[in-house]
């Protein structure tokens, strides 16, 4: 304890020296009061304080973004009559994607890594260090994209913004990796909590998605951050901006069959959604066009879809609220379908087309250059699917169909299957609808949808490529630790080499003056030709009849395996197990010898990392 206090005191003296040297300008970076508190409070006390500050800041960022998009969207959709509004459906979605792309290229130098995968990558590959530019870049980009009609959600950009705020706060006060990761998750938690006014859902989001494979015993900072973000949302956001549903039916166990079927339907739709998303992403990446031309192409496709089906415009929460309020015809009144006789089948056909095209609208929005996420699209699609299912049931003659409940449960089911986050989906809808008595149907649909999604793909397709490459953590903790190691760190760059045309006498001198027990045999261009170990050399050392002019090429042997820099530590350990050796050579693509890697060095680093994670 005395040593710990001494370190704190020395850290504070260093800060005091820097403050005296650089003055108030430097103090803006370090914030004198918080540095003082960091040295006075215990670790847990400072983390709780940090959770409050990060939560308030991230929550405020979420409130600002939601409010900004609300006013832009409200102006476009409500302040202009339909005869002119169709022009906005043509112009503004296109303009949103193009402007976002221009801003990314000009202001942010083309750096547009976005989505939840970006946060997971920083946790696993960059020690939870998120670039400070993401504290505002995501807000700007997503506000333009979604505010002008992009068919995506604000929640992923809010989560990335909150994560950046938490990470940069931790960097400022020189917190450790675990504390930095905790505050990163706290910032994202507060962002989600403010977006939905659902603190428990924000916490579930952190544990289900962000902290997968990361062991934590501290969770109080997450709780206080979620509370702060949710309170700010409740206090500052207007009632019509909040993600709230006030009308619903009481739970009746006789309706369980509806929820079972809806769980299956939402699970299958979630699979359709992610498959379309992958295909559109692959299609856009394969286009031989510049970034701006891709943005213009994607914007044109989105504008066309919004003109034909206005519910695809923006996040779509207003459409879902219309379902729960019984205001069905409002979703058609701005579309060309209003010129047809509006009956049950007209609405059913319209909703089927909206559901099928929603996956395309969202994918073109995100992958052609816009900024947004799949939170809102999955909720919109799930609510639409639930309402469509209720209409079909009514049309088939079923009575007392719980329409509003099916809309809410459908939202949870689709979100669970698309994001692989059943607990987040359950608590999000329960908190947003005050529907805690709906936990049973919410759990039924969410779990069924999640299991169907897992049956098709154990890992979210959105993250699968990153997981396969070892760039993000999974729930396999041992592999996560190995993926955190870097192959370059284990290469012995001072490995001893000998030319293939050298003599045995030259080798004896190398052994005499060196400290290695394995040697690489190379040619004049340093290409690897073979290896030699002390066990290979020992018979020659004590053989007086050995020919001193005998060449190395005559006694060397081929390595049992050859490694490359691109090989991951997990692959390297598997190679060691397969060959049964403890050292293997590493070469470049051109077979240039780089050095040796020993199995013991990897195992020692793994044990040290395991110790750090367990502390």
C-alpha cells in the first residue's frame, strides 16, 4: 500500500512539474482538479467518478445528435406539402450520402472506419485506444446521412462516439488497459442509454457485444454511466424524440403461439437482412468507381427507394409508432400507393415490399459512403414484420390478435437476430414500452430468433471476417489472449546465420563465439537453404577425422516447417505442436531469412498476459 501511495505521489509531482513548466495551456489537457482527485481517491472511487463524467459527456453527445437529426428530419418531412416533398425524397437522401463522403474525404482524410466492429477492433488490436477525432466525426457524418434521409440508425455512431470519449478520457489520466476498456464501454453504454432512454439495455449492450471475451469484475462505472446517459436523454429530449411506446395490450398466455411463430419469422428475416447486407457490401466494393461515384450511385438507389416507399426514409421510428398508435394509413399517404384503393391487401403488399427493400436501403446507405448502423433498421423491420404478421392473422379470421404487442415483440426478435444481442433487445423493448410484463413473449421471440441466427452462423456475419482474422475478441478467452500477441515481437532478429558454402571449420568458430543453439544456412542473397542445431553439429565437434574443408551444404537439413510474418501466434503454436520442435525459421515472401521464433517465447508472453488479465 505504501509503494502504491508513493507511486501516486510521484505521479502527482510529475504533473505539478509539467503544469508549472507549461502553464494553463497545458493544464487544459490534464485538468488539474481531476489529476489531483486521481491521486487522492482510491482506484474504485476514481472509476466511479470517471463513469459519471464519461456517462454525462457521452449522453450529451447522444442527445445532441438525436436532437439535430430530429429537427432536420422534421423539417424535411413535415414542413413541406406532398407535392414538393417528393422532391425532397429524391434530392435529400442522395445529398446526404454524397455530402458525408465529401466530408470524410476532405475533413477526415478518408478515415471512415465505422460501426460496432470499429470499437471491437480498437479493444482487441489497439489497446482500447480510440482516435480523438471519433469523438465528433461520427456525430457530424451520421447527422448528415440520417438527417437527410439515410435509411440507417444513429445508435452505432452514438456508441462509437461514446467509446471514443471514454477511451480518450482514460488516456488523458494514463489509466491502464483494463480501466481504459472499461471506460470505453461505459461511454458506449451511456450513448446507447441516451439514444433509447434505456439504461439496462445500454449495460446489456456493453456485456453482450463490446466486452465479449474481456474478463471484468468492475461494472459499477457502466451502471453510473448508463444512468447518467439515460437521465440526460429524459431531461433534455422532447417527448416526440424519445424512443417510447405507451400503448400495448396486457400479456395473455393464450397468445404464446403468436410469439413462437413470430420468433421464427423474425429469425428468418434477420438472416435475410444480413445476407442482403453482405451481398450489397460485396457488390459496392467490387465496383470500379471512385469513392465519390460510389456515393452518387448509392445515393441515387436510396433516393429511388425512398420515393417509391417513404417509410424507408430515415430511421423509421415514426412509422413504428404509427403501427402502435393504430394510425396505419399515415405510412401510405405519401407514397404512390395512396392512388390505389387502400384495403387490407394493399397495406399487406406495401409492407411486404417495404420489408424486402429495407435491407437494400440500409446497405446502400452504409456501404456506399453514408454513416449509420443496423440498430434502427432492425427495430424498424421487426416492428413492421410484427404488424404485418398481426394483419395476416386478422385477415385469416383470428380474433383478439395482440397487434401492439406483436409490433414490440417483432422489434426485439429482429434486433436479436441481426445484432446477435438477445438480452439487449429484450431489455430495450421492455424499458421503452414500460412492458415488463411482456418479458415472457420478448424472451420467447428474441431467443428463437437468436438461435436461428446462430444456427446459420455462430458469429455475427458483420463481424465474422474480423473474428476469423483474429482482429476482434470472441467468447473464446484463450484465443483472444493469443490474438493479442504480435508475431513480430517473437522473431529473434539477431539469429546467427552461416553461408551454405562455408566450411565445417567456419561453423565451429560460429559456435565458439556465439550463444545460439540453432543456425540458419543461407546463400549469398540471404535466402534460407536449411538449418543446423547443436545436436546436428555435436558429432562433428569431437570427430578428429572430420574433413575441415567439408561444406555446410553437405550437413545441413531442411526445417520441418517454415513460418512467415503473416502467421498468427495461434497458427504458429499449432505448427510447433504438429512438428514437435521448439524453434522454427521465419522467412519473407521471397524466402529471405528474417530470424527464428521459439515456442518458449510465445508461451512465456502468453502466461504474462494471462497474469495481467487475471489481476
